[in-house]
C-alpha cells in the first residue's frame, strides 16, 4: 500500500463521524436495550420481593416436603393425602407423561391412517378423510375435551346400570357363513375380471355382493344358527370410567420379559443375517414375519412352559361401585380421545403433504424398474416422505404434550392441574411456575435438539 | 439400420398380440365412477362401506338435530319430552347470553355497532381488488381498537396527570429528534447544534437527578424537585427550538418530518382526550362481558398486538446485534415452549406479584396480555420464515441504494416477506382463535365459558342441554375457523406468483 493510499484511507475513516459508525451505533443500541431490560427486571424483582414479604410467603422450594392434604383422582404411583407436595407434583408429571405418550401413539396411528385415506383414489374414502380433517381441525381442542367428557362419557349409566360389553365370538352359523362368503368373493372377483369395461356391471356386482352377505347373515340368524355370539368379557362402560379386566402378574411371569428381550435380539440377528444374505446371494428371507413370530411367540411359549402364571382380576359390582379390575377414569379417557383425535387431523395433513411432496417421477421410475405398488411405497416413496414428515411430526408430538395441560379443565391431575392445586394452597406462584416452565421447556428443547440432529442426518447429500 | 435378426427362441413373439377391447367408460360420469368408486373389486366394497358409514353419520345428525329436536319451549319441559333430539329451545333462550354474556341489555346496541363497523372495515380489507388498503389497515389497527375500547367499556377513563405528562414527554422527545429526522444526524449536528445541546444537557441533568437528593420548590399549584424542573425547561426549550429551526428551513424533508410529527402528536393527544371524554355512555365493567363478544375481543386483541410485536421479534431474531438476537430468541422460545394455559395462569397469579402495591389489573386485561405475548412469539416465527425466504440480493440491493436499516426493511424486505407468509399468518390467527377458549379456564366467560356456565341453570337442565350447547359452540367456532382457512387457501392461490418457480 502506498503512502498516498494509506493517507486517503485514514482520511476516509476520519470523515465518518463516530455516530455514523455502524459498530458504535450497534454497541449503543445494544447497551440501551440491555439497560432497559435490566431496569425492567430490577423493578419486577423488587416488586415481587416486596409483595412476597407483605403476604408472608417464603420463597424457595422448602414447601415440597410439606404434607399436601389433598387427594388426586388418578395416580400411577402410591399417593395419599399424607404425601408431600413434591409427591403430588411427581404424580402430575407422570400423569402428563402417560396421557402424552398414549396420545402420541394413538394420534400417530390414526393420523397415518387418515392421511393415507386422504390420498386414496377412492372418492368415498378420501372424502371421509377430508370431512374428518376439516371438522376436527377447526373446532377448539378444549371444546372437544368438554364434548367427550360432559356430553359423552359423563352421561353414561352409573355402575349399577352399566351394560357389560360382549366380545364377538364365532358361533355354529359361522361354519355355514364362511363358505357363503367365499362364494360371494369368488363371484365378485371373477365378475370384475370378466367385465373390465362396464362400470354399471361392477357397481351392480358390488352392491349384489353386499346384499348377498346381509341376506345370508339374516337368513342364518333367522334359522337359529347365529353367526357370532357375544360373550361377556368383564368390560363395563359407566360414568365412573371404563372398567376392564386387569391382568395380575404372578411370580414366574418375569420369564415373559426375558423371553421378549431374547426375541428382540433374535429378531435383530435374523434381520441382519437376511439382509447380508440378500446382498451376497440375492435370495430373500421373510425376516419381518420371522421376527414378528419370534417377538410374539417366544414370550407366549415361555409363559406356557412356566404354567401360565398370569391371573385376571375381573371388575365386580359391589354396592354402588366397581371393585377390582382396571379403571380408565372418564377424565383420562376424555383427554386421551380428544388429544389423539385432534392431533391426528394435523398429522394426517402432514402425512399427506409429505407423500405428495415425493415427486411422481420417483414412483414412475420404480414402476419402470419393475417394482410392484407395495414395494414402491415401502422402498421408494415412504423413506423419502419420512424425511419431510418427521420434523413437523415431532412438533405435533410436542403440541400434543403441551395441549395435555388442558387436563386442568376436566380435573385430570396432570402436571399443571396438580401444580395449580399446590399453588392455590401454598401461594408459591413463582416456584410452581418455574417447575412448569422447566418441564415443558426441557421437553421442547429436547424435541428441537432431536429435530436438528435428524435434519442434519437426513439432509440430502448433494454434489 | 440393420435387418432385425430372425428369432427362433420360444419366448419371442412372431405374430402380433390380439387386440385388446377398446376401453369402456373413460369420460363422463360413468368414467368418473369407474375410476373413483369401482376401479377394483376391493375399492367397490370400500366405496359401499364408506357410503353406508357416511349415510349413517349424516342420518344420525339429521335425526338428532332436526327430526327429533325440540324447537320451542319455555323451560326444560320442552326438552324432556324428546330426550333423543337436540334441545334448540335452550339455545334460543340463551342465544343473547351466548352472544353478549351479561352485558346490560339496554347497552347491547354498542356491541352491535362494534360488529357493524368491524365488518364494514374488514370486508373491503379482505377483498384484494378493492383500493385504500393502507388507510383501511391503519383504521383497523389503530382507530378501530380505540372505538371498540370506548364503546364497549363506556370510555370516560380518568387519565392521570402522570400518564398525560408521560405522553407529552414522548411527543417532546420526538420533537427534539426532528432536525435529525429531516436532514440526517451528521447535518443536524453541524447545523442545529443548539437544540441538540440543550437536549443533551437535559438528559445529563435527568440522570444526575436520580442520584442527588431532591430540592423541592413550589410552583403555583404543586411542588417539584428543582433539578427536574430545570430538566423540563431544557427539554421544552430544545423541543420548541427544534420545531422552529426545522419549520424555518423548509424543503420537502423538513416539511414531511414536521407533518408526521404533528400527526403523531395530534393523534396521541386526541387518543388521550377521547379516552377521558365522557360520552354519556354508562360504564360496563369487563366482568359483565361474555360470550362470542369476549371471544372476538381476545382474538382480535391478540391479532392486532401480535402482528407488530411479531415483526419486531422476527427482525430482532435475524439482527446482526448479538444481544438483540439473544433477547429475541429467549423471549420467543420461552413463550413457544410452554403451554398457553400456564401462560394464562402466570398472567393471573404472577403478574400481580410483579406490579407495585396498589396497582391492579383487570382480569380480562391480564388474560389479554398473556394471549398477546404468546401469540407474538408464534407470529415471530411465521414472519421469520418469510424473512428467510427473501433472496439475499434484495437485502444487498437495498443497502446498495443507501437505504437505512429501517427503510430497507419497511420499503423492500417486509412487504415481500409478509406477502409470502399471509397463509402462515392466517393459520396463526386460526390457532389463536381456537386458543381463546382457554380463557374460560381462568374464569372469563368467553363463548365456551358461558355455554359451560349455562348448564348450571336448573330451568334448562336436561340430558340434551350439554350436547346441544356444545354443538352450537362447535358450529360457531367451526364457521369462523373454516372461513379463515378457506380465505388463506384463496390468498395462497392468488399469491402463487412471482418468486415461485
């Protein structure tokens, strides 16, 4: 750099006044903002300390060891009125986890089903899915929770009048019905094959098949040969909850758990071996079916060998309420149903968008390679769709977890409801809110950490 | 081209395959049925099952809602007569409550006027081909909330002297900034040194006044600390001088700066004046509000506040300044990470703790603050998406034209970014509208809250009261949300131009 240029540069620097220097400006702006925020925080903290002193509330987490003195309607761990506040909050946290995890599972299943239905080429099926989505998504979740709780589950009959549900069980008529069904299906399929071009004939055939089945069903029942019979299964629908038989695991039933773990490892080994063999020789092995058989069969076999150490406790009406069995309280059921049905509508849209986002050329290329429809979906479309589906899916899971806090409206003791009761009794607003925020914020930060990890792993590797 | 070799292998055809029959119905209604209802035997069965299911549901709704419903009646007797149908008589009896809550009957015309003005301004706003969008937006975002506030509460607030002085101070500070606004900071420092130095002196004295013990002096009607009085005089002089020099200089920059300042000042004082004027409307406290009216008030407040706040937060999150960025990120992530119900609990139990003794907030106002902050965090993320979608060249071109940060944002980036994210914004509105139902949990009677409360009325206690009430509420919410989602799709189609490849 020549001396002249250097002088010029120095002059240029000097010509800019200090208040026009972007660095000075940004430093001033940031300092001012920080000062304003600090000032607000200072005032808020000061006020809070004064207010707490005036109402004689000692801040700090000492209160969690104090006896709670209130009962909770639904607990997963032992809890009574003599338990501590900390225990009550723990019960709430576990209840949140329970409803969130079961809700996420059900919402994912239902959401994928509805999303795939929405893409069906069958107009009726896709219309049903569209109607479901448009209705469920546009009605507030809280209202849906109330509908399930107040309008559906609470008006159920009391324990004394509650009907016992039956399990459909094939009866003697089934022996005649199945061949008739087979004949119907055969005629239907032959008819469709023989009449590829006649729409009217296909419609008539389909209607005729359904009519045939209905007629045969009623005919057999009319002849006294019932096709199915309902066997009482010890399940009751009452306004105290849905009562179901509770399995009692007696001593020795742990073998099932061991067998299950062994089966998992075995299934994984079989899968590895099958994939390697297909790579080496091109021969396929039905490793999915084998694995499933292992996972289901091995624990059952172990239980059989151990002499079936599983008892069942049936719910029994005694006095005005049920004794024994497992009770799904209406609060849980309403929250679970509303959360999973509501979230499923959003998941369905995510699934539809994800599958549609996979370019049609991919499907065509797979067909051109000779893949069948099922294989195309499984090996080409779904892996690519998942890349698009999973990030918004994770945020829906998070939404469901956060929405489970609406439990407080119907008295299901989740984290917010249990914490709210503690808050009302102790007045420890700041501590309780801190607990809430810690739990929900860490859940959401974990989710976003997972999504970042997933996105970086799944990013398309491009040139 | 070479001759095709002769094939003598068994699997190679030597003659043409037989012609397939011409395809049947490929067009028209029969073709549609063939493709969409009975393409295979399996789909044929699915279609029939689906039709039966749809018919079953539709028949159930029609039977419950129309055929077996009780339409008229004075009390629960009407609905006990047919316990298998909806009890519309109950909705009819409670309709006004569902719409207005416990708003005094004689004053309900005020709510109706609010609805009419709102609709009259909103409809032309939503139709893209109509002109005066900017004026309309200003009306909806600034004037209309003021009208709503005065009409619904009755106005006649006692604005304390402190608030008045605060606004006057802000207007004065804006006046001091006039020379800078009209000619840029460098020229202002060069040309109008005197007012700026007066203001700077005032600022220094103001800071000093916090640290020295006050000396009180009596001026006619009140006593003030002497130092504060000096600060006030200095600022007033600086403001007056600034106005004078800017006005005397002339030129388009000065004129527009003066004009904007006058408009802002007049608007600020007019707002204060309008709020404190007694229009003769009787006061209606917010605990008398209820029903759809409160739902709309909460939703619209959330929308009006969250849009500008969301823009600021989104800009902050994309700022070059690390502290600004950090504060924005913390704010956004905290609000987005927690459920709205905890935010509402916080606003109802923690906000009173934060305020000095004696200052209390209206319950509805506390909920409004919670909802608005919560919605701004979500809005910020939507708008950030739009900002990220703007090509970098647009930012660079704005800088190359010499536009300042705020000008390049307001004139170049935001108009494009907001246009892209209109569907996202509408979706946030839909979410916000549904979320307003949560205020019923903290004891505010929005539509859902008032429907729930009406079940306690023994006059209308019947098995069908709750289902009918919820059905009605669901219908109202559905109509609003569905209309918004259709509008968002319409705008998406309309805006599907330009940047899209």
